[in-house]
C-alpha cells in the first residue's frame, strides 16, 4: 500500500517534469500567482517522494525570486510535511518503519513523543535528518499534526530562505548576497554537526552511568575478602 501511494506521488511529480522548472521549459507557468501555487503543490508532492528540498528551494528562488519564491517554498515545505505525516498516520507504524533506517531516525520517536514542538523546531533549525524521513518518524510518534506543522514552518524558514536567496542569485555567484546565503548554510551545517556530536556524547555518558552500579556492586559473600597490605 505504501509503495503504491509513494509511486503515485512520484508519478505526479514526474508528470510536471520538475527538471523543466530549472531550465524554464514551461513558459505558460513561468510567472503569476497560478504558477507559484502550482509550484508549491508540486514541491509538496516532491518531498513526499523524497526529492531533496535544497534543489526545490533553489529552483523556487531561480524561477520566482525571493518575494514569491520564499512563500512558495515554505508553503510546499508545510504541505509536504503534512502529506507525509497524514500518510504515515493512515498507514500505521508497521508500514512506515521500513522507510526509517538508522539509529538517529529511530530515536526521534521518543523525542517527538515527549517534546514534540521543541524537538521538531530544533530538527528543522539544524537539519541532520532527511526531511521526508523526519516527517514519517513524526507520524509514528505521539506528536499532533498542528504543532508539528507550526514547528516545521518556523524551523524551516531560515534555511529555506537561504537556499531561495542562493537560487535567486545563482547567476552571480560572487555577489555578496549569494556568498552570505552560502555562509549561513555552512554555519547551520556546522551547528547541526555539533548538535549531533553532543547527542552522541550524552548517549555514551548515559550508557556509562547506567553501567556504574554494576561496577560498584558489593562482592559475593562466598568470596573471601582480600588481605590487607
């Protein structure tokens, strides 16, 4: 069932031929409110089908500039997150779990269930988990839809804006605006790596702490005490 629905999303994206969005091969849809809405819908369907968001964000900036491209990209982000979330909830944990691979993604279940909005906001601010995988992970957690979408919109805005700005200035890669956008993306990538390392360090420390009682356990009464020096 899941494969069929994902295949339908892929077919819908391919029907719009997103490569033409980058090459300008669809002049009738190149401008105007209708074009922006169509792009946002195609964006959302593409994220459900695991198309990388950075490519879509850059395409939004290249096609529509910052003022129209940024709202289209954010709307597509929220739409894609909502579609994947509802799809995951409808299909259930057993059907979605094969899509979630890796210890980091699987650990999101507990974090999203306990601190849904905060965890989603941090995950969007410092992206380290693929967008679609994070959406499906949220679907099998206990987070509610509206807080998930609100945190997605708020947390994704900064990175989305950076990619849209970079896409809008791709023709002049030496411009200060383009370089600032790339610099911001680099800083967030470094911050995401630091957060991931801190998480791994905490996990390792917790494991050592949990093993400490076994080390300090009293000796077996049947074992004679050691002689004093």
